[in-house]
C-alpha cells in the first residue's frame, strides 16, 4: 500500500488583520526515499574521503604567501550511524572553526586612515600618508570553504579574507571641510636634557595629523597610549607624590601644555585641565600649562564645530608648536593672562587665565582657569631607581 504525506507550507500574510493559507504541496513516499538516499550517499562519500585523508595535513593559506598546517586527524571525530549501524567519521566543525579563529591575530589588520597636512598656500588639505586597506578573516566563510575543499579531496585551502576600507581616503579629503587655521600654541623647552627632548619628540609624534569629527571628545591620554620603554620613552623627571622622580616619559607635559594653548586659541570647550603642582620654567608664562599623568590626570576637550578639525605640530630648534585647523566658524576668542594674583619669595604663586568666546549669534561664554603652584623647595629630588 502506498502512503502519501501531506506537507503543508503555510504563508501567512497580515494584511488588514486577514490570514490566508496559500498552498499545500504533496510529497510522495518515493520522493522522500530518493531525497534520503541522496543525502545518505553524500554523507557516505564525504566520510570515505575524510577517512582516506585522516593521516594527512590540512594546509590553510592566506595573503603574503603565509600558511599553517593542521593534522586532519585533529579535526575528525567518529560517530555511530543508526541507519546502517556502523561507525563513521565526520568533520568536527567546532574544532575547525576554533583552529581558523586562532589564525585571526596573525591575519587581521586594521585599516590605516590617510594622514593629512594643511597647505596654507593652497588653502586645502593635502595627503601626506596614503591610506591602507585593512583585512579581517571571515571565519564562517573560511570554514565553509574548507569543508567544500575536503569534500573534493583537496588538502590545500585559501582562507576567505574580507577587505576593510579606511574611513579617511583620498576621495574623502575634499569633503572634510577643513579650510582655515583655528588656533595655534607654542612653548619653548630650551635647556632640557637630551632624554627630555627625546620624550617630547616621541610624544609629539602621536598627535601629528589627528582628525577629530564634529562632536567628538578628545582625550590626551587615550591618543598618547602607553608610556614606557617599549614605546620608545626614556626615564626623565616627573612630579609625582610630592617629589621629583625619574619615570619613563618625563617631559610629555610639554606636549600637553602646548596643545592646551592651541585649543584655548581655537575656542574649543576644555573639558578637563589641571596645572602643575609647582612652577616649571619650560611652561612660561606660568598659569598657561596643562599637566597629564596616564590613568590619573588628563587633558580633554571637544570639537563643538560643525566640521572636522585637524591637529598638527612641529618642532623647530627648541620650540614646539601645535596648530588646529578646521572650518571658519566666526567665533571670536579673547584671552586675558595668565595674570599672577599672588607670588611669594619661595616661588609659590597663584594665577588666573581668562578666555572669552563670542559666538556668531552674539552670545558670550567665559572660561576661567585658576592655578596654584607650591614652592619648588617642597619637592625634593628622588634618586633615579632606573639607573
């Protein structure tokens, strides 16, 4: 006796609260057996191929002629097939996926944005460092590609890698809207030791060509990154815990101070700033400095303009300067000071720095930055533990 199985395929459409049954499809017992046998034969064929390759090595390759070898036996598991009551082999997709994922750190590469330089002569952005596409290992597609190759008896597989476009490319340079100099800051580190000069140059390089989007908040410490010997810094004096002590990166406050002065001139909102504990000659005039210490003290500001802003810096002899470029926003910036409110013979002092910003609509915003500096005699020099 021949049975017929009714397999309902229901399509439900919610149109004005109505539900309609569209169609039913009849599948015969012979068709079901045919489909079952086709799948069974494919599984048996794949198991046979896997079994013949079990002692071989799987070669996974990617760009730059790099590759890795994996024992195929590590990716195969046995299982019991009920329909023919035999032990069989199959590919362990979980292990294969894990093996491919493990290659991601060696393959993945973040895209590199175009670095920009502003030409005052041409009044436009010029590209000085070409963008580079990034790449990311597509684990899911690589697993599928590997399984397909093994089913064909192939042991060499080229992994699937997706290309990632950088956000800032040559084509997007003209759309950034950077047309004018918003503010400039300068400081002089004359008399600095060779290690301090080295740290200033190393730290400054982290900020050259940085681009901030409209509304983006800037953190000096985040842009700076790790400050240690591995990142090229040398030990030099810093102010910490009431003492002058040598630490990697001493002198980076020259960079934060100079950037702070440029941000002030550009009229950008200062979100976080702190002066030093004692007056430092490299930051004259006193009261116009910004100290930082990774993880503790930061310099933060915000791009509140409608377009991108570009940060650049340069060193000429013993002078460090920062420039901030953006679009003309018609805000007027007036800086008063820093003015010394109190100064004592021991070198301690109090200062005030005022900034008045007049916006295009006529509204005025005033920022006051007060600094208190203790006497340098209160900060003894601690022996260099790194020597």
